[in-house]
């Protein structure tokens, strides 16, 4: 029971705690009301009894007072004072002196008007003639600590008094004195305390019994069903759809358990249907994947054939032009060579024609060379190299062209580690191509600038190659990286090769240009491409021969 109930987070414990608190509050309120009512009723009974006793003493001494029999009156007071529960009896005369008392030593003493038994009447002047029962009563505390009930009973001047033979009092006097009776409340207090203890003990027992009944009720009807429901939800969460909650009841929790079991059955059926559908779907996906692979292979083949046709047409066109020139001028040279006597003018023409043949042949060679470069995937072996060293080597290759055009070369290199894992020959080809384009586009006395910086926390390099040349028209920029596209007399493969190399290095290239202001190429290269990094790791992990 302790293990089940005393779990602060459980709803059963919270409900039990709430019921116990309400139970304690209810029983405490009832007990307080009962004790207060009992005490009030007992006090009222004691006060009524005291008033009756005071009236009885007053009537018992009336005859002795009329006869002015002081000895008999004193004896009556002493006899009554000896009764159980009587603490003392006094009779005060009108001036405030003690005329009679159960204690002979007090007789004749004058009482101060501010004393507790006198202040009731003499607290205000003139003193009232009559007192209410409430004002006649006072509660005192004895030296032993128990309570004492004091009761003042006025002695009125009746006709029998002022018509008596003694003529001791005038008819004008309203009061002749006071009868002061003190009664012990010790037994009453003891009885009240015993009753209070019994009621507290009885209430505590009832609270304990009721709390235990509540505990059993909550455990059986709430805690155990909720634990079973909780366990069921955990089993279903763990995909145990065969689990059933073993709980039968006609209340709401029983209905919830039935709904839960029905839900698990439906989930199980749905799961089985999904598994069957998934198995069928997997088979259909495989079939469709095979069909897509075949269609893709067919499309690739068609695209290759189309690309090959386009490439053949472009190559045929590009090579046919210089070959036609070569054929024409070779024929002219042949005719001129057949003439054994050549004039100086003819010799000069022959040299001119042969030069054209050489240039056109060289042009054919460049076309074929660029085609080979464009078709290559790698230029050399991948390794870790200094990026700035590759850039400086590229500048040295075109240094003569820069000097010839009197261009101002500006180099700004980033500080820090500039090691990059790359194909050094391919990277150098990129910069040489960009430098040559910049030199050709820049007028004499212009500027050529190369700048590097580290980005993305030092994982990538950003290289900028800019010039102050003529710029590129805005409508041409989207096509500059397309194969065979050129605005000059060239094969149009230079920037296409640059784009291909950067793509192989998992980098990016962008261009910004303004007419008559210049062009800037932005290149972003990773320090270590992921694809080639994996290939290097695989190569390093291979066992040596």
C-alpha cells in the first residue's frame, strides 16, 4: 500500500491527499463546534445553578435578617460555605463593609469600591439599583490555578424590612447590601477537559479509519486501473500491439479500458495492412526503378548521341575553316613552286602563304588541344599544395604579357595557412586562363588585381581576379561558361574548361562586369573537397602491395 500510495506524482496520491485534508478540516470543524457548544451549555448550566444556589442562600438567611438574628445568620453562612464546590460567602452592608463571612477574620473589613466584586456596581456613579444576570457574574482564578465563579446577589429593602420592630432601615433605602457567593469551577473544567480529550481521540480514530477506507477505495477503483492503463500505453508505445488491458468495470475507467483494447486491435490490423502494402510497394518500386534505369540509360544514350552530333558539327566547322585556308594556300604554293624561276615578289607571296598555312595549322592544333583538355577529368595527381604558390607560378607564366602591356599588378594574399588539397596543374590552368583573358581585355597601362581571403572559418578560400578592361556585355555573361561560346577568334573552350575544373574541386565561380569599367571573377574553393577527401582516405587505407 505504501508503494502504491506515496508517490507524489501520481493522481491517486494527490486525490488521496486532498480527501484526507478535507476530512481533517471537516472533522476539526465538527469537533470544534461540538466542544464549543458543550462548553457553552455546561457553563450556562453552572451559572444557572450558581444563581439558584445564591437565591437559595438569600432566602435561607432572610428570616434571620428580619429578626436581626446575627448569630443564626453567621451560622447559616458558615454551614453553607462548607458544602462541596463553595469557595466562600460574604454579605456586604451598604457602606461596603463585610458584615458576615465564612472567614471570621474578614468581618468588619471595609472593601475598596474598585475591588472586583464592587467595580461592577460602582464603576459608574450613581451605582445602578438592579443588575442583569450577566453583570452579576465574574470569573476569577484561584491560587491553585483553577477558575472560580463569583456571583453578586443584591439584598433589596423590602416592606418587611423597614416595617420590622427594629426599624433599622429607612423606607427610602433601595438596597441594604450584597450577597457575594464564590463557587469553584474546578470539577467543571476537569470534566470539560476530559470531554475535549475524548472528542479529539474519537475524531482522530474516525479520521484514521475514514482515511484508510478512502485509501482502499482509491487503490481499488482509481490507482490500480490507472496503472494498468499506463502500462498499456507504454506497451503500445513500444509497438506491442498484442497487449490487452485486463480490467473489467462498468464505470468510465472500464469504458476507457475497453476503448483502449479496441484501439490496439485496430492498430494491429492497420499495421499488418501497412506491412503488406509496404511489401507490395517495395516490389513495385523495384520494378519501377528498373524501368526508370532503362529509360534513363536510353535517355543518356540519346543525349550522348545528340551531344556527339553537336560536337562533331562544331569541331567540323571549327577545323574546316583553317583546313580550307590551308588547302587554298597550299595549292597556290604548289603552283608557284612548279615555276622554277620565281621573282622576288612571288617569293614574298610564297613566304606569306606558307606563314598562313603555319598559323592555320597551329589553330587546328589549338582546337584539338582544347578539346582534349575539356574532355579530361584530371590534369595531374591530387596533393596538398600552397594556393599562393600556385597563383605566383601562374603569374610568372604570363609575366611577359603583363610587362608588354605595362599593366599594374596588385597582389593581396590572406594571412595564415594557405594549404589546399587539389589538382595543382588544373588550378594553375584556371588562373593562367583568367589572367590571359584579363590581359587581353585590358588596355595598356591598366590594372590587374588578384586577392585571396579565408571564409567559413578558414575551411574555404575566396579568390578574386579583377581587371580594368572593357568589360562584358550583360546579355553575354550568362553564356561565357558554355562550351564553344566566344566573342573572340578562339575555340570558346577556355572558360568552359575553367568551370569544369572548379566544379571537379567542388567549388564555385561567379562574375561581375561593367562595360568600360572592368570585370571581376569570384572563385570559391574548399580547402579539402569532401569527395576527393574520401577518395584519399580510401587510398591511404588500402593495404600496401
